[in-house]
C-alpha cells in the first residue's frame, strides 16, 4: 500500500460541508482516484454527517475534471473574467446537492 495524497472534510455552516484533496502524484487525478475520493467523501458527508450540500474548489484542470466526474456542478468562478481560462490564476467553485424527486 502506498500513500499518494490526502483528503479532508469540514463543516462550513449548518448542513453544508466542504471537501478537498491533495495528491502528490500528478497522474492520480487522471487515473480516476480524484473522482473516486470526491464520491467517497460526499457519500460519507451525506450518510454519516447529514449534509444537504457539499462544496469544493478547483484551481487546475485535473481537479476540475475529477469534480465534474464525481457529479459536482460549477457554481461560480473568481474572478469572473477568468471563467474560461484553462490555466493560471482563477478559482472554480463547485457544489453537489442530492437529487430532488
């Protein structure tokens, strides 16, 4: 077994939680580990902690792809003029909410 990164979950406000990951190996996100970790953290937050919304931030394309693959939706960007930039300065904010029937 080899450690390739870390993940965290923290309460933001009420039933809103934030998840974050950090991988040391560049290929970890591309190999599908990023999306899998986000899915597991979201499932834990919803089932064990009672989360109604889970948020996350992305600053690069690999993390953004992992979040989208895990079912997160883009909520906002900062600054807004950098929403379509592929590299460099900018923060994409994502959120996951359970489906409403």
